[in-house]
């Protein structure tokens, strides 16, 4: 299909999605909120000082990392470096969450995160990764993930996922959380609380010798029990000196073989929706919105498998 056909298809999909809304309320009573239909205005790229250690993709266009293959087993020094990067990411995320107030733009949150990360002698990992133009991801209401910070002001009742990854001492630390803006309705609060609990329980399942597929199998059961859908097209991933690598962590029922071993580091990052699981990507090439316009929430941690269980590396 040519460029014009693709644009026409996207337009028809967005028009169909709009029919789900009447004064901000979706069919199926998924609550009151303002959906994201088109991206906002994105400000110019923010500069990074020369003395900041940068990942290779800063200097040249590179595709996303390969998540297939054998997971790396980290040594003690690598894990300690990841503790430092993970702690910084978690601290920045917590501080960004305090800015998620009515009237604040997501670009303002991005500006704060960028300067905070640079001040810590770290690099904001999303910047220039596969061409991403900003330093964090901000995904509001029906945006499942990869929202680009822009000039849209947060509104009362919004939910916003803020995804922070930093590159420090040669290692990435990756985490995200969904925050409530002002007075969020009952359905929105339920969605956010349920998604956080889902991640917590996923982490509790992990440990040496556990099959990776137990994570997706649990999310499948949990979603069904809570009347939610997993946006399964997006996965967790291995992480370290690379932003994305093996193993792939599927957030849906699967029978893919592979066991966790001490020293493996990876993210778990379920996205749960009040509606369906299908998404479309807007014309900016990044912003993934739920096709039926329903809200979604996401939480994420980077963890390491230990001899006795797991350790969350992205704790503030």
C-alpha cells in the first residue's frame, strides 16, 4: 500500500475510534476522559553536553536492539552498575510524577527529566533511540505507550504513564508508572491500581529456574479475572549495556520455553486496557493508541534474577 493509502487507512481508523466517544465517554462505560486522537506540537531536540557518556545510537541512526537470542548473564560489577542506573531512573520517575498536575504540559515534564538526568551525569536513553525525539515517553489515557511529550496540557481526570530510562556508567535502567491527574473517575483508578498489582505479582513469580512463560500466563489469567485486556503486542525485554535485548517477556499466554537464571536482567511492563487489545500507531510513527479509544495503564520495573529470587533494580 502506498503512502496515500496508508494515510487514508489511518484517517478511517481514527474516525471509527471517534465514534466510541460522546462527550468523552466511551461505549461500554469505560469512564469519562479526553481521548488522544492526534499528536500535539513537539519542541526541538534538547542538547546533551559533550562530557556526557552517550550510547552508540546517539551518533548514528540505528534500528532498535535485537531481542532474540540467548540472555546475557551479568557479573557482579555489571549488576552493581545497573543498580546505580536503575536507582537514578526510579528517582527521576518519582520526581516527574510530582509534576503530573492539571495544566502542566508533557513537554515541561520532559524538559525537567532531561535536565535532571544530565545533572546526574547520565544520558536520557530514549533520545535518538531508533529516531525517538524526546528524553522520556508520556502516554495519556488511550495512548498505550510510546507517547511523545508535546504541548498538550494535562487535564483533570487524565491518567498518564511516564516512562523513564537512563544510561549511566554504560548501563540502562528502565521503569515506568501511571499517575493520576486531579480527580480521576472510578474506572480509571481501578485500571491503574489493577495494573500496578499485576506487575507486583508478576515480579513475585520470578526466580531461578522459573519459566519465562509463567509471566504471560499469569497476566492472561489476571486480566480475565479483572475484566481487562492485555495490550500484548508490546513486550518486556532484556537490558544492560543495551537498551533492548534478550529475553523477550511476553505479556500474554504463551508456551515459549526458557528459564530464568541468576544474573539475568530484564523488564516486565504489562499494559492493561479497559477495552480491547488492538492498537494503531499515529502519524508521528511512535504514539500507539488503543484502536477502540479505551484507556490503558502501564507499570514497569527492571529486575535481576538472584540465587534466591529477584531484586528490583529500579527502586528510588
